[in-house]
């Protein structure tokens, strides 16, 4: 099918909820892909942080294909090896006690909220169910996670939202302390706000949040849906903040291109959910977990080192461009503030020149595959610099 037909049918049949770039991708390998007219693109987006190993990584594809051939799905009524293996790897690598598998980031966050509320209910009874999140956060698109998202424009149309969320200003401990009363059972935050504009939290602030949670016996939930799985140069971004939250949520990069979400729970929170309290039909699906197991096997110190080095290379290449006024983020999760240009327009121009980039608020956002080669990186940067330099 040619791309003109594809675009026409997309418009005709798919609900119009996305502003798409004018690009139909046919095929890809690592951080390079091509459209139906054989024009090549360098990918600095990873399908929004999902393709941690790039497009159709050979080991990932082989494991997924083999699993699909052997056993597609068994349901959570039976034991399933790929899921058990993945759980073992995640628990052994992160130091958490238990994991629950779902299908997406929003779903993982919903589960985390449930765990925080039930922990509190079991121990203190009702009346202690508020979750504090941060202004400018993003936690998902379900009714509860929309309300958890600390951005006003997500709180429209879909009333009534679930109650029990309160927003504190990021990096402002006083504001947080003011909002923390006896009704609070958890604090949920990203360490680098992704959709909110690639805004890293200050280390001192996050350490203080951790301490506040401990002192008040409330759940410290870190949403690592975007920052997790090597994205920032360590398996979890938490490691670089030197914190041990009660609950961490993962999704995007974990499956390497297949839908998965995970809730990691520490010892204290690991037995809050009892049989019947939570579930997911697709959660722990063997094919998805086979892919995630390959992603886990890539999570080595040497990969993390490369993620950091590639991040530095991007920063070094861009920092002296007059149009670039600042670069935020860690590892291969970077936000670029622009002087005059509009991020959306730069993203379109990049695409026309053979480079896929994302935006986050007013910034250009880069989330290249963790496995991007130096050559792909340089080709992409050349295009980005060209677009940022022409007037
Ligand atoms: C993308 C994202 C989500 C939502 O994940 P979905 O898989 O789209 O539900 C939640 N939290 C953060 C930090 C994200 O970046």
C-alpha cells in the first residue's frame, strides 16, 4: 500500500486523537528506518522511549518470534516461565521484593496508587488516601492517572475524576510540607519530568521527599515509566539519586517495543495486594516477557556507560549552537531549550531532513535508542545542527 492510501485510510478509520508527523515508516534497524519511498531517517525518539534496543533488534526479535511460535499466552491462572524469569531478573537487579506485571505506564501507576492506599487502609483505617503528585508531572491517561497528573489542562471534560490527589510544586520542600497532612498516604513523582518538559528534580529535594515519606509512613512512589530501564545511564534513575522508594513503576523501555508495565514493591509494600485485589488479563504475557528478558540482558554497566557517553556527546555537539539556550536531562533523555525557534517546527524540519525528534512543552526532546551507534548519532546530530542553524 502506498503512503497516500495509508494516510487517507488512517484519517478515515482511526479516531483522530494524535497529531501525526507526515511520515509512514516501513522498516527499521537500530536507530535507522526508512519510509515507503526508501528515504532514510535517524531515530532520536525510540517510539517515545519504548524501543530501548532500537528497531527490531536481532536478539529481541529472535526471542519474541521463538516465544510466539511456542506459546503465545497462558493467562495468570498458570505459571509462566518468561514472566517468572523476568521477575527474577528485575528483583535481583533492583533490590525490590516483588513485582506485578501489567500492560502500560498508566496501568502501573494505577496499581501503585492502589497499593499505597491499601497499605494505609490496612494499617491506619480509612481517611488516609490522598496522593501528592508534583506540578507539571505526567502519570497517564486513565481517569485516575489524569487526575494524578499535575497539569490543569489534563483535568478537563472527563468529569468526575477520582478524588484524592493534591499537587505540590516541584523542588519546593516547603510547599510539599504544607500539603502533607494526616490524609496523605503517598507521594508520587518522576525524577525527570518527561512530558512536562524534561525537568530533572534536584537531588536534595528528592532525598528530603524520601525522608518525609519514611517519617510519616507514607508510600514513596517513583514513576520511572520514562526514566527507567537504562534511559538515564543506570537501570533505574533512582540509583543516581541514591534513593530507595517503596514503589517504582516501569513501562515504556521495558518491553523493547511490546506493551508491558511493571510495579516494583519493597518489602513493606510487597504483600499489600492479596489474591483478588488486583489483576490483568494480559499482564505477564509470555511473548511480551520474552522481549523484556532480552532488554534486561542488555542492561549492563558497559551499556550504561555508553548511554552516559552518548548523552555527553549530544550535549557537547549542541551546547555551542547559538539557537540552543540550555540542555536538561540525563543520559539519553535530553531536553533542548531553544532561543527563537518553535520546537514543533524544528521537529517537522528535522523529519523533512531525515531525523525524528520529539518535543516536550517548549523543548526539543531526544530519546534515542540506548543502542544507537556513534555513526547514527553523528548523522542525526548533523541534521539537528543544520536545522537549528539555518535562519
Ligand atoms: C508515558 C508515561 C506514562 C504513561 O504510560 P502509558 O504506557 O502511555 O500509559 C506515565 N508516566 C510517565 C512518566 C510517562 O512518561
